[in-house]
């Protein structure tokens, strides 16, 4: 029981962190409707995903992928700063996402370094092709949690909530949109529906999120993150102003990103650096093995 509770907690933390991360990526204003990349993700790590609803985009397109993608194996490494050009260090995370030929997300598996399943999510879609339910499974295929997606009459995602193994609600995320249909706010609520975190999104060129502002349960600004993008609308830098310790003197963190792309225009390698005293310090490398339908 304890292990299952930990997995549910990790999944929700990954969900909250990923939604934050998705909005720190180029995210051209479209909301991704799932938790993912749960285990080792930093709060401001970029996640490519599309975010405007309603539309006729598939899950694969909402995940920011191009072409007829069959599956993606994403492996995150700690960067070895001793190697030239940021060599790969220890593995931090393995995540495999599987799609069908309609571009619908069928499953995501969180894998150990030996590629054994830690836990997995399976997706259900409605007649409109929208994700409505995830089953969260342990390695023995037992259901240890559920994630539900709620839409309004216009098929716009308005709420996501997570249940534990006993069908008790653990947390909720509420969505708001601006007049252009772009995601403008996420509210993270606990099991009693009390807001403990709120994120506001401000857009710039190409509907890329220019700035994310994070507030705590008391309505105080605790973080502000600003982004710059490349010609692929992928983030090349994020500047974090952290007000947690001192609301008057924020701690500054600058993260830089570099990419390698395949012929379909999907990135297959991302290098992440921290900028310290004008010097790039390698921190993480993410490699994606992308398979396509023939």
C-alpha cells in the first residue's frame, strides 16, 4: 500500500510539474491533457506540447510531435561536465509513449534503468477523440489510481482530477482561457479543493508563452519565468526569478537549451545548461528515439 501511495504522489507531482513545464516550453498556447514525465523532472524543464482547445489536433500533435509517430522512448541523463560537449552521465528517467495511427495516446510507461516497468498509464478516449480517463497501473497491472478529464459543451478542457486506489480524490487542476482560446491560468487544488498553487501565462510572438507567473496559496508571487525561442518555437532559454526566500531580492537562474532535430522536425536530443558567471554548465541531456508508422 505504501509503495502504491508513493507512486500516486509521484505521478501527481509530475503532473503538476509537467503542466508547469509545458507552459515553460514554447507551448504555443495549447493545453496538453495529461500528466507525464513525472519522476525526475525539474519544475521549469521544457516540455514541447500544443495547448489551444477546442481543435482537431491529435494527442500526438498536442504533444508537439510531427509526422505519423508510433512511439517515443525518452531517456534523461545527468550531464557529465567532465566530457566535451556534455557527455552522458547516469540515467535519471526513462519514459515510453505509444500512439495509434489516429495519433491517440495509448499508453505511457515509466521504466527503470533496466527497462522494467515502474508504473504505466493507459488512456481512454471519447467519440471526439478526447482523453477522458487514465488508468494508472503498477507492474502487476493493478489499478492504483485514475485521472479524469472534464470538458465543457464546447469540448474545452476545464478540469483534471486524480483519484487514489480507494477512489478518493487526491487533487484537482482547473483551467482558464483567454479570449483567443489560449490557456491563461492553471489552479492546483488539494483534495478539499483549496488552491495551493496558481500559474498565470502571458503570451508573446507566435503565441509562445513569454512569461509564467506562479503564486502560492496566500496569493503571493513566488516565481516568475521568462522564455526565448528558436525558429522551431522550442525554448532556447528560461530565466527563473525565485521569490521564495526573499520577495524583494529574487534568486536568479538562467537555463539554456540546445537541440538536434530529425527529418520530420522533431527534436531527438536536447542539451540543458545552467548559465553561471557567463559560463555554460552542462546539467541534463534528453535523448528521444522516435519510431514512425511506415
